């Protein structure tokens, strides 16, 4: 388990999510995870200031990483405390993460990490359903980079 850091000022804006005393924050986060296309996983969240803690179980490492990114790529979230357990007995191979910088494209990121700009679609597919189009990335967004 670990704590992942995110760019607090970047990401989707969920109104009132991080407002102190928001009793619905956990439910709003669960709805957000479902809205980005990750279904209704068996996870629970708590919000403490700009930190989100997520617990529960998921079937795969990929699902876990996508949930962590969906929660972290929200404006106002600075860190996600990962307390999720993966139930798949297969060996866990964690992906790397990259923070998008101004002027980045998936092709440029692909060239930097794989040495081949044409592998951008591998990054795009690894970040679906959070990404709806290869050109719709933004500075501060954190992306999964599969091996």
C-alpha cells in the first residue's frame, strides 16, 4: 500500500467534494469512479482535507491503478492513500505513472518512455475509460504507463 501524489490544481472539478464537513464526499467519489467507466468496484473512500483514502478489494492490478488515477485526477486532491487489495493471484506488475506537462502529447510521452512515438495508443488504451480521445490530455494529469 502506498500514497500517490497528484497535482492538486489539475483535474476534473467536482463541486463541493472537498468542502469540509461534506457528508456525501465518499458517495460522490464512488459516483465519479462509475461515471468514468470503471463500474461500481468494491471500494470505500474517505476524504481528509486534500487526501483521499481508498480501501477495499478489486480483481486486478490494472483496475486498482485506474481507480487510483480516477480519484487522484480530481481538482483539489493532492494525494491518494492506496489501501486496496488485489484478489487476482497472478503476479502483480505495477505500471509506471507519468504526469503530463504543458505541450505533451501521447506520442511525445510514448517516445520518451518507449523510444517509439507510434506506441501512443498503448498509453491511450491503458488509460481508458478515463481518456475518451488521445488528444484530450491536460497538464497535471497523471497517466498509467504499462510495460
